[in-house]
C-alpha cells in the first residue's frame, strides 16, 4: 500500500515538475532548436564517455571494490569444489576463504551485469526522450505557425473587410456626387423663392418663423398671390404654382444615400441632407408649408434634420418617414404628419401637437413634455427613457409593441394603461430587437 502511495506521489511531483519545466523552457527551445541539439548531443557524449571510462577501468574497479581480477564466473568451479571439500573436512579456513572469494565473484558479476543493463537503458531513455522532445517541439512550432497563419488570415480578412468598406464608401460617394448636381437646382429654387417674395414686397425675418393655428387666420391678397396671416400678424407666403411644382419635383428627385459622418464612417441608414436643407430653408423663409404639403404632396421622407433648431413650425400633412431628428430641437404643429421609421433620439419636441403615426420610430431619451398626442398612433415604437411630463390626449393612443422602459415623469396610470394595451418594458437593445422580430413583425 505504501509503495503505491510513493508511486502516485512521485508521478504527481513529476507531472508538476515536467509542466513547470515545459512552460518555462518549451518556448525557448522551440525558438532555439540548434541549441537544444547541441545540449542533447553534449549530454549523450558525456554519458557515453562516462560509461567508456567505467568499462575501461573495470579491472581497477574490480580490484578496488570487489578484490577480484575480473567478474567472469569461469573459475568458480574450482572454488566451489574447494568449498565443498572444506565443509566435508571441516576446515574453517578453506571454507571462509572460498566463500569470501565466491561471494566477491558473484557480486562483481552481478554488478557489471546491472551496469551493462543500465547503460543500455540510459541510452535508450536519452534517445527516446530526445525524440519525444523533438517531436513535441515540432508540434509546438507547427501550432505556432498555424496560430500565426490564422492571425495573418484574420488580418487579411480585416483588410478585405476594410477594402470592401472603402469600396462601399466609394460607391456611395459616387452616388452622392451624382446627386450633388441637384444642389444647383436646390440653389436655384431658393434664389427664386427669394426673388418671388421680394417681388411681392414680402419680408420676414428667417429667425421669426411662427406657429400657425387654424383659428384666427385671414386671407389677404397681394397682387395675384394669396398671403395667409395669423392673428399675430406674422405672415406666411404661398408660392406660385410653377415654383411649388419645381419644389415638389426636387423633393422627389432628392433620394437618400449613405454619406461619411464627421468621424469618416458611413452612416447606418440612408438619409438626404439636401431635403433637410430645403425644408429648413422653406420654413425659415416663411413659406406656407401647410399649403405645399396638403395641395402639392411634398415628400420630405429621409430628411436629415439632426441637431436642427426650429421653433413654432407648421408641418401639417408632412411626409417625414425615415427621417432623422437626432438631438434636434423642433416643435410646432405636426397634425396628420407621418413619422414612421423616423429617429427622434434625444430630440427636444416639447409642446408640439402631434396626431401622427410613429410606426417603428425611435424616441429614446426624447423630451416629449407638454406634447399633445391626439389621434396619434404608436406601434413598435421605442420610448425608452423618454420624458412624458404633462403629455395630453394619450389615453386613446394605441400602444402595440411600444417599449416604455425607463420613461420619465409619465402621467399617473400611463404605465398601467400602456402595459394593458400591448406595451412592454425591455432594457437592452438586443433584447428589444429580438422581441420585435418575434412578436411585432
């Protein structure tokens, strides 16, 4: 039992020492195989020289340690005969001398037998160990080479992906260059808007665009054109049919595309900065957008209105699907407008009048305080962390698949009402996207 315990202990110690040695020296020797060959060769030579010296000095060792000239057993027959005679004759001196001689002979013979066996075993162990170590190093080097090859393949894949991204960027930039030709038409239209308004002797400060209500409006003629005036006597201008037609045609020609942002990265979803510029220019110029939208069918979908600041705008009947209002500050009347698939992340919309559809819209962290949601429609809408302070007419708004996690300052009973009508509370983006794919599409 104790013998087995010693064997297990020795095996455990050997494993620890071998693993430690391999961890320390394997990487070194894998990079210095020539040095390893020299070390192993020197060890084999030293062991060989040692055993050659031992066998060469065998007679001296026999005389020194065993008191015999050689370890051969050929002369033992005579010693055995003398031993038997001494025993029979009871001659103690002969028995003692011959017994001593025979024991020394047997000890010398057995010792050199073991020396020869251990010599063979040691050389076998050296060669086998060297072969195993060499094979291990070759496998280690092969793994290192494969690892380096995989890293190079990964780097190559990254370079290919970067090249593909550059090709995509080049493609989109070429498309952007093609659409840039429409900038001349945009500039021409805005110039003609100014000329037409100047011709009608109409002036309005661009920074004083005001909110237009349906009550208190009057109509006043200037020449052949109609001018609408609200009760604040701040005027809006109705464009001629010809110029309105050019604007409608331009909005339908300005198609969205992906462009490089300030960080040199392509935006994720295609947008039209030109549409956003046209819309803000018309609003700042005091154009009657309600008339243009309702009677001419302007299409401002995919407009890039990120970070714009517009106050008291009148965008009734506006088509603003797939648009970006990220970090924008814009409020006014958006009744009958369409904001499906639009992004209002961190937008300031407080005090606005909606009555719009917000299907698949993103309104995370948006400021919707004091907004009026009469006749609005929410579906698959992301309202996480939005500010809903003092919102109005929310009770009859559909809430199918609306994420209201973390909403702030919501009216009492809003969360309970929303959850009863299909809303959910999901924190993480990936979980929300997965839920929409499985349950809302």
